[in-house]
C-alpha cells in the first residue's frame, strides 16, 4: 500500500504495491543508493555470481522506491535479485538487514517458499557500498543478494474466491507457526508503519485528507482504533516476530498454490495477530465485500494457526487499521503533489474499503469472526 505501480509479474523489490499511493514514490527518496546498471556486474562478482570469463547473461532493474533492485541472470541460468539498500532508513541498516536474513533463513528452514540468502565466498551477506568519492547516499548503503523466485502476482482488482482468500490466510498461519519460539534482537525496532502506531501516525496525517466526509470517517476510525487497541490491550496480546507486510505483491502464486513469500523489510517483533489482520486488510482492496474477505482470510488462518479470544477481538481493528494507515499516508503524499491525478486516483480502493466498513460495528464483526471460529471447531 505504499506504492502503486502495477506489476504483471513478480518483483522481490515491490513494497506495498497495492493500489494506494505511496509516500515514497519518487526515485529521489532521501538516501536512495546510486548504482549504474553497468556497475552491477562488479558487485555480483563479489558474491561469486559471475567473473570476467563468465559475465552475467542479463541485468534488469526492477521497480523499487527506497532502494535499488536488479534481476540478474548468471551464465549458468541461475537467477538472483541484487539489492542496494537505503542506509538512511532504519530498515536498511546493517543490523536490520542481517535480521531480515535470519528471518528468511528461519522460514526457509521450516519449509516455506522464501528466497535463499546468498553470501560472498567469504560468508559475508551484506557488503558496504561506502568508498572514497562515492555518492553520499552510498556511504551508508549496503548490497545484498537473494535468489529470485518465479511466480505470479494476483492483483488487487481481480475478484478473489473464498478458496483463494483462505489460501492467503493459511499461508500467514504457516508463517506464524514457523516463527513460534523464534527470537531475534534485530526484530525489535519501530517506525510509523508499525501497527501499534496506527492512531498516532494517522492522527499526524489526517489533516491532509482533502474531502471533509473522508476526513471525518478517518477521524472516527482513528478514535475507534485508539479506544479498542490501547497500549495496555496491545501489551497483553501474544507477541512474536511477524512478517508484517503480506500483501498482493508479496505472495507469488502458481495456479492456486503459494510458491513465493517476499519482502521481509518490515519484519518486526510485535502482536502476532497483526500479520493476519494486515493481510486481510490488503486483500480486501478491490473486493466487493471487505468484511467477507476478512472472514475468509481468517478462516484460512485458523486452519493452520490459532488466535485467542482477545486476538479475535483485535482482528477487525487491525484489518481496517492497515487500510486506514495507508490512505492517511497517501493523503500526505497527494498534498505534496496536488496536481498528480495518478496519486489521487490510486488511493480510491482504500477509501472504498473504509466506506463499506463505516457502518459495521466491531461487535457485529466479532460475532461473524466467532462464527468462523466455531464452524472450524466443529469440523
């Protein structure tokens, strides 16, 4: 939900590309590294992917916003993604990059379809770009390489069947199960897109919502989120390391099967229920009945993982909260570029979801979620 360029095929670089405009769409993002395509081969050689005798077969830049990403094909036919990370952002610091690698390796060890972390022959998984005379942004940037996963992205606007939504939920449940007992100090961090910060982050940006009706709706939802998910309530919920960004660009499909899980930059130690709530919110975009989407994603999740009663009570707020967070960030971006009709248009799916949910009470939603849980308990 932080970018809006549609992707006909997979890119490991895509971040939140789910039809709501990004606050970071400009290629001139602060700290974005500089890496001409002609220099990519030199970095790939450091990871043992090519040599003067066997250069790369192809290099293609992928869409990206904070960072730079390149799809590489080695002479052997093996495919990789070389990522030049924005070191100004906390997600791009060495500590966070290595934490992401450990997160990936955990999921991979549990049999989930994630990329393989590629290290240099010396065993280094993140190389600094700093060098005398290099651009300022490169002085704090780092290079990583992951294997490239093939698969299809199912765009938001495509109608989703119950079976598809249940597959999404089941995948999030498998991630949760794989991360049970996993601890990592590098996953303890914070930023405005953290779901614990929805009320404060949205409150700081809601004034940018130009339409008064939408602004009032957002303010009401902000108040509802803050009242339901107080710091005390959140602290009492089960916590674990979570992916935190399961959206339409971060799951790859082959027919009806998930064959790839991507983008681990938002992984964080937080409330476990956030993962399924975030996924439900994202996959409601472009759909006729958002609450039904929430139900079916939840149904799939509960087939592979569990939620407590308190987590079930939080689920509705988390699901709409992710969409709310996205449209508030988008409003800020649109305010900075008021003549950009594309940015304004791409926030519409998020507002459509919130509009359809405006008359749904948390109690009514919870009753439907309890019914889903009860149905599964019988089967």
